């Protein structure tokens, strides 16, 4: 960000107005309202790589529930406070107990426009979360991907149902079956993100302009258009349920449990910034 | 078009043959048959920006009905007579009374191949019309987009159901929720048009070659392939009906009626060529 | 391949291990197992352009049936032994009697990851086969396309149901209704192949690395992810059945039978390497 403070860029959209969303007692999210734009900053202070822990999932669940009936908000921006990562991936230390929530489906069906600002790596459930948002924009620091297959798992939150709607069948198969990383350029080229930018400044500038434009328009029209897009290009509850039940089934296998133990060793209990940054290349070591 | 008359380019495909299509008493369409290729020219002489008025919609409805049983035609080319616009957008002066027709669904299900030649701006219902055609080709003069959201409306003719089939979910959300313009290059890059060309000459040359090739092939094979594509990648009547009913609901709101009045003021009753050309940038002024 | 023997490149993935797949008595397929990677080489020695004959279809049917219960194989690579063609197209000399099998649907639903290595032209049913694989990678020697329309036919094996899942609606219509060729670059740009490479060496290197990575991961996770992708982005049996029944109906027409006779004359009974290589451009001659 070369001499521009991370928050000065965001400050344009985070002015004085507040809503009750500020007072939900979130422990891993910071919210800030500016007019009808809500900025949500994911900040899991318990993890140096901003893991999506059960606390984060619980906070996101409550946020989304509040937004379902929030007529004052038209646009929700999701970003990260961590300087290295958007959010590394699911915290797998509970080995692995994913809440049976409909978080992703609920995000995709919010009446508000949801925009993710991806300025660092986001893999696994973090990329599932991004795919459930309406739009995603990335800087060159972004690395995206779903490596669940390398742990003997499937995507548990419904992400398998979202990726083909962005990438088509062929590239979805390649990336999900190999657990490879997308860099920002390929993510744009293949449609995983709407647009990639070289710098964080350009990324924030584009998203701020876009959010401010969308925020002009009537909430009812935004909600109506989203509902219609979801009719044609949204996953169904049945599809997402299939993903979740497969995740639970595979998590219980001896193979997956063994791989999860090796994963914790490889990543030094999910604290090694170096390993987590180059995770795509590191994963084959689980099989050495 | 630099020294080449607009019609000399088209003349290659508009020879002598005629069908009863010429004699439907259209007031806003010109038709011209050359072998099994029918060229339809949209020409609303009542509007300097070639608005899609109720007369145009009515003519298109009758054209499509005639084509449903026209076994002599294999390819339908749609183009515009207006030198500045393909067709600016819906004429909103009836504030807004969209015929409850299945025009777009019927176009997408025609037995003929339909190709749109986009050599100027086409927004709102004009872009919906383009998306319902089988293929779209554009010159650098084309500007595409759906700005309905800025009027507090949704796309009323079924366009929301077509766009994700071309662009995927993420970019559909971005463009429909922001009401932004696509330039020809991005339209090609994202899949909204099949191909973009620098000049009108290149555009017409490519389309004429393509149309003449398709016109060689048996009508029965063309119809069969189209029906099969529509099974996998065509909207359903239910989806289109949802779009229409939402349009009618939103049109009745005080918010939309107010925005429509401001829109008429901004565009000088839809006659300002300058404002209409840069409509994407002008729309925020509705909220000043 | 400039000085590198065709087989030395492949040898990395074709080591000593064998399975019962080797002993199915295939007459047109060669199989070679290396760990959990099975390489299948299409080699119709009865045809100089590697036609997909009834024998090839029968061998593929038996291969796919064996793979449905083969838990030792995680990745299946498909390639060609012919130096000029991947596999030209269907052998139409039986004029045309396509087995009513579910070959493509069965391929798309295999528990293994399937990857096609396209190092030469593959049109008609060969391209349908490629589209049913999970992924496709191509060299500059690849030419892809479906020219069935030029014979008065539709795609009979289910390919119409696969193409829009890769290309979207607009470009599917263009290529299927015109019977045009894709070169490797456009095939990548539009999503028909995952990636295109300049040389055969680069193509094989990329695919070998990808296959070896996927082969590390648990078979159960691969199968689960594929099943979930197919739920969202896989054709249904009904859609494929529609394609097959339309193919049978159209094959019986006088028009198609006449065009098939002309096609055999044009291609010198499907033996003219020159005509088959430039088939896309040659097809209009059927109508001279």
C-alpha cells in the first residue's frame, strides 16, 4: 500500500452513521456503516492468519440474520484486517465440526448487494464464502483456491455448488480435483473474481466507486434483481445440503483424520505464515 | 463507416427475394429477404434514438409469430437503421406499461438462427432483446447495459434470466446491480457478445459470412440443435414470468414513478442524443 | 515434437503396473497403468484418421464400465496414437447407426478424474467425447468442433448438453449452428478447453504434473467432489436422451442421407488426410 495507511483508503466508506449491527457483540467482526454501505472487517485476533474459526462462523451467521431484515443497508463490503491474508481457511483444530448452517445460501440470498474485497490469500471455506458473495474483486496479493481434496474432504459449506456458476464445468473440475491455487490474474480470466487489480489502492478505489453507485439505487430494485438472478444462477438448498452431508461423511473417515493431523503438523498448527502463504505448493508434502 | 454507405454493406444479404413477411404492415421494422436469410431493420422513425416503443414491441411480436411457421427462413439478422443507436431503450413515456408478452422467450425458441448486429448503444430492453437472440456481434460503437435498477425497476422482459447464461453469476450481479455500461471489448471478454470488432465494416463482414454459412444447412438440423441448447441453457417460462411480474410490481411504486419523471427530464423526454449516448455516466444525476 | 519421441514424453506416466483393464481384449484402445493413473490411447488401426468406429465406441463402453468399479484408478488420461489426429470424427459408413448407449453421461459420472490430451483435430463425436471428460488440454495442433449441422444432423451422443456448461449459450449457438472449427487459442479463450499450449511437449508436461498431483488425493474425495459438481453443472439423462432421439430422427431423413453420401465422396471415404485436416473450410463444398 506504499505509504497510504490501510484504513485511510477505507475511511471514505466508513463514516459516522451507525446501526444496531454495531452492537451485536461480535468478537471477530468489525462493522462500520456509512450511509447505506456497511463495511464488515473480518478480524480473528486469535489467529495470525485470520482463520475462519467457529467464532467467525457464528458471528457471520448472526450478521447475515441481522441483514436479512435490515432495510437501511443496501451494500455490504467484506474485507480483512489481517495484513497477510484475507482469511487463510477454516480452523480445522476442532477436527472438523462444521455447523450445519445455511450460511452461504443465506449470504447469496441477502436483499443487499454483497461485495468481497480480496487483498490476500483466501482458501478453503474462505473462498467458499467469497463465491457466495455477489461479486469479488482481488489485488495481486490474492491467492484463491479450494484444497479440501488434499485432506480427503469435499467443500463443506456449499462452495461446490457456487463455483461452476462462475467458472463453468471444466475449470471447476480442474481446480477442485487438484486443490490448486488460482492467482489473481487467472481468477479474473476464468471468472472466479469479477476483476483483478495490480495494487490494493486500485482495488479499493474500484470497489468504493462501485459500492457508492449501487448504494444510490432503491433497495427494492436491488433485492428484486438479486432474487431473479438467483432463480437462474443460484444453487438450491438441496445442492448445498448434499455438499454438507458429504463433508460430514468424509470428515469421519480414518484417511481424512490422518491427513488433518499431518496438515496441523505441516502448518505448525495453522500458524506458519510461510507455509500458509504457499499452501498450494506445500500440500503434496502431506503425502511424503 | 468512412465512405462506405451503410446500405452497401448490407446489400450483399438483401437481394430480391421476398416473402409474405414484407407485407405484415410493420410501421417500425423493415424486412428484406435474400434466399433463406431475413434481415430485419429496426427503424422507429418517431424517435431520434430509435426507442423501443409499444409499436416496435408490437411489430416484433408479429414478426416472431410469423417466423414460428416460416420454413423458408433459416437465419434472421437484426440490425438498426439509426446511425447513432442500435436502439436506445424502452420508450418509458407510457410510464410504463409493458405488454405481458413472451417476446424474448419466443425469440430464443425460434426455429431459425437469430443474430444481432450491434453497431451502436443498446440499453435496457434493447439489451434484453439482444440477449434473447442466439448470437450477438458488436462494433466499437456498441454500448450495452441494463440500467433498470437506477429507475427502481428490474428487467421486465426476461433479461435477468438470459444474462447469467452468457456471463455467469458474478459479473451479472455487478452489471445489473450497478446499472453500468459494458463497452464492446468487455462485452466480448465477459461473453455478453460473441465477438467485438473495431469497425462496422469488420462487423458486417463477419456476420454476413457467418449467416451465409449457416444458411447452407438444413432447417431441421438448425431447429433441432437450438431446441437442445435451450433445454440446457435456456430460461424457463416460469423464470421469465417472475421477471415480468416483478417489473409490474416495481413500476407501480412511488419511488419508480418519481425516478421515471426525473429520467424524462434528464434525457429531455428521451431526445437528447448526448445524454443517451453517455447514459451510464449520467444516471447518478437522477439522485442529485 | 521436434526430436523428442512421442512416447518418451508419455513414458513418465506409463510405467510397469498393470490392472485387469489391460486384459479386456480391446482392439482399438491401448491401456497402461502407472500407480493410480491409467493412460488410455485411442488407436483405431483400421483408419488413417483415427475414426471413432463402432469398435471404438464398444471398447470405450467396456472401458467405462470397468472403471465404474475400479477403485485402484484415480485419474484416466485419454490420448491418441495417430500422429495427425486426436480422432477425426464418427465413422459414418454404417450410415449412421449410433449405439443407444449412455457413454458420455457415464464418462462424466465416473468416480475418477478424466483428462483429455488433445494434440490434433477432434471433431463431431470426438469433441463430444472430449466435452464429457472432466478437463481438456490442447496443443496448437488441436482443431475442435461439431459439424453435425452440415450433415443435417444434431450431435447424437449428448454433446449439445455439455457445450453450454463450458462456453455459455451465445458461443455454443454460434459454433453448433455454423459447424465451424475452434482453433486451440479460441477454445481456451471461450472455455472449451481448460488451457492451450504452443507445443505438444508443454501440453504433456502440464497434464502429467496435474495428473500426478490429483493422483495423490483420496479416491473418495475425488468422487464426492465430482458428484457435487455434476449436480450443478452436469447434464441430465433426459437431456442426453433428447439429443440421441433427435439424432436418430434426423439420420433417417433423405436430406441427411444425401449429405452423408456427399461427405463420403468429399473425404474419399474418410481417408483424405488433407480434407479431414481442413474439414471446417471444406464443408460448404457439400452444398456446391
